[in-house]
């Protein structure tokens, strides 16, 4: 899954765009903790190579869109709303840039150029948007499908809701294009997404310490935060039994009950997008993307994990580096389950499921 940072249609539904390939290739060589990746001598040149591809594409899109927007402003072109391009990340950045330039130079002239320092900073930030806005969202969608395969009764309720909102066998895509607010009527679907993100948050966060601000643990120990960074582990907060009733159970109903109910979410205890001033700027978009993905697919496809086949075929250990380690007698035995879960979250990028979630996809009989 990849959404273009610009107005360009990547046409990923038919074939993988080279930018999608570059991003996925770079992410395969990313890890926060895995020494087999971090110490691999190929990691740096591979990530540099694919990083250059991403940066070049974004820079080209910046230059192209800058010229279009500059020309529109220079001639005072008033484009009808229905013909305006979608406000992409690049368009928003350039719109702010041109607005600032216009205040400084009084008018947008034909010879104005895009400042290279701005382009460099914007390219780096847009690369971050690409990663944060696609990889983590895609991971959350995978885990939503995984939960549906594990809880068929919830999948059935969600399908019944989609039939009620869009009509039995109804074309949800056209209805959503004409009436996007229909997503809000899919309350059980929203509850499933929230519960999936509770059990499988795709990221954690770090807060910078502040002088004079301390943390106090359960034993009363005072921990000053000055000169420290506090890591907030969302997964552990989301399954803390002191905060949540039946914390390890998948219960979409906890998002539908009234305040005062045993299952009602605790204040400040749910933070897949973090809370406060540093929360995720794209959380509404990401959440809607996950909901729309389920609405468009849940009645047509059934997805279930295929770890038994994967493990039987030993498909996870055939890479060149793995073979080298095996030849030296240093092969690392992969962890098969964590707390009984085979599709456990790893440190790969947006907390990818183990081994990339091998699965089987089947069509639902109408």
C-alpha cells in the first residue's frame, strides 16, 4: 500500500510503482534492534540507493507542482472547486511557501525559483510522511484482517453492518465517493479498527524530558526527566490490567458501551496516535483509510494466516546472509510465538507482523 505524496496517480492497484518498490525495499533493511540487519554491511548502501530514488522522485514532484502553482498565482487563475487538485502533502507545503513568498515579494513573478534549502527540508519531511502515513497504516490493516480471521463472529457482524449501510451486495465505493460521511454510520467497523489498534499499535513514542518535571513509579520513586527521553510503549499501556478490563481479549464492544461500563476505555489509556501536542497529524486520514479498506474488502474476501505452510517450507531463512550465517554455524533460530501469537509484532518499521504475515486470500461466495 502506498499513497502518493503528490497529485500523481501511482496506479499501484495494477502494478507496483517504482517508488513503492523503493520504499518497501528500504524498509526491509530497517530495524531498531535486530543485529542481523543493523550489522549487515549491505544495509547502508542499499538504504542509500533506494533513499536517493525516493528523494529524486519527491524533488521532481516538488518542482513540477511548484511551477503549476506559481503559474496559477501569477495569472490570478480562479480554478473551480470541482477542478482543483487534491490537497496533497506537497501541495500544502508549496501553498504555504508561496504564501510566504507572496507577502515578501508582493507578487509571484515568473522568475521566482524554489529555494533549494526549502526543497531539501521538504523532501526529507515528505519522505517521513510516506513512511509514517503508509507503512504503519498498512500494518494496521493486516492486523485487522488477522483479527477477523481469529474472530469470525465479529467479521459476520461487520459484514451485516455493511449490508445495512450500503445494501446487500451494494457497491460501497461509489456510495463512499458520493457520501463520505457514510463511514461514520459503520460504528461496529470503527470499533473493530479501534480494538485492533489497541492490541496492535503500529508505533510507540518518545517524549523529551523537561527540567522540573519528574515521573513517579508505583513504588513512589521519583525519576527526574531532565536530560532524558521518556519512551512511551503504547502496547503495554493498552494491555495494562490496571487500566483495562479483560485487556488481552479482542472486544470491539468496549468501544460501543456507555461511560461507567466495565469495558469503557480509561481516560488517557488509549494512544495509538499518541496524545497531546505531539499527536499524529495524519490520524484522521489513517483511521479513515483503515475503515474504508475494510468496507471495500470484508464482504468480498476472507484472509487467514498461512504460518503452518510458511514454517513447514522454511521460507523465512533462505536469504544470502542467512545462508552465510548458517554455514558459519551462527544461524539464529527465529522466535515462533510470543505469548502464543505467531503473528507477533516485530521491530521492523511500523511493527510488521512476523515474517511479513504469510496468508491465504479467498473469495467469499455470494
